[in-house]
C-alpha cells in the first residue's frame, strides 16, 4: 500500500510536468511507473530535478554572456584597460569551462533518461532544447573571444601607430627646433654690427686706419685689430656714447641716417634710421679728439 501511494505521488508529479499529452503517452507513463520500483522512481525524479536545475543554470549563463556582450559593445574593446581586458578574458574562459561541464552533465542525464522507461516526450524535448542552448551559448562566447582578440589586435596596431606618430612628431619637432635655432643664429649674425671709437693715434695703432703725408686716409685695410671693436646688435643699438667733445664718423654710413648730439657736455651718436645706417657696412669707426 505504501509503495502504491509513492508510485501514485511520483506519477502525479511526472504527469504534471508533462502537461497535456496524448492519452497513449499518459497510459504508457502510468503503466511504466506502475511497473517501476521505488528506487527507479526516485532516480527518475532526481534526473528530472537535475534537468530542471540545468535549465535554470543555462538561463543564468545566457545573462552572463549578455553582460559581457554589453561591456564589449559599449566600449568596443578599445578603451578598456589591460586589467579590464584580462578580467573579461578570465570571465570568458570561466564561462567556456562551465558550458563544457554543463554539456557533459546533459549528456550523462540524456544517457540515463534514454535507458529509462519513465522518460516522456517533454523531457526529451527539454534535453534537445538545452543542447541547442548550450551550442548557441558556446558559439556566442566563441564570438566574444574572437571580438576581444580582434580588439586586442586593433589596440596593438593603434599603439604602434601612436608610437610611429609620436616618433614623427618628435622628429618634426626636433627639425623645427633646429631650423628655429638656425634661423635665430642667422638673424643674429645678419644683425651683428661692430663699432670702434678712438683717437687718430689709437686707430692707427690698431691698423684700423692708415694715413700718410699727402695720402688719403684708408679704413679697415689689411690686418686690423678686430678685438678693438665692440660687438652689438643692429636691432637694439640706437645710441652710442662717444665720451668726447669732438667726433667724426670715418666709415661710410649715410649722413642722413644719424646725428651727433651734445649731451651733458660730450658727444653721442644717435642712429635715426638703423636699416639705412648699416646698409653699406657692418662696421662703424668714429674718430674722437
């Protein structure tokens, strides 16, 4: 009586899971359960429960895959840090391992259920559906791994491109700096001027001027003493203090490009037109008495 009650209880559970089936299927199941031992019924219920548990696990696994898909879709895999990419790779590997374990469990359940007379069409359909879902999830996770690998490759290519661009920028910057220095040096050189102020005797001693009886004074001929000249910049030199009561410009600066003025009892030379003043020579010689 106790065994019959157990059989009836389990039969009600299995028939409830089957839903509305054809009468011959219900009769076949009822007959199989009536003939089954209590141990067989417990095994059948256990297998069914494991199958239902696997359904829930696979459903949850799909949510995990969708979350990974969202992460890769939102970021395109490009702005992920190496640490995040490593975490995604670890998650993908874990899901792949779990899918393989579920596939093996499903195969084992299918093997046991296929040899049992208590298996109904609903359970067979559930097994088929679960197998398809596992296959689909396996394909999804393989696609995610492929996308991640492609993103990693793209990141590597972008890094190489950035490095190349940085090298190019550095090269161009170095060339620009070099040209800028050369340009500055050239401008400074072109604007360099020299002036010497001295008495007739000093200028003769330094071989800056040459004079003689009934001979025209010559300027800057031969090996004159360059160290006697003061170096200056045409762009900033506007006034030269001559420190003398008398002064005469010996070089050929245009007369209308400068003036000699008295300031506090001594002479100064004021350049009024620098471009014109230095147009004929970069040297200025002033004789003072």
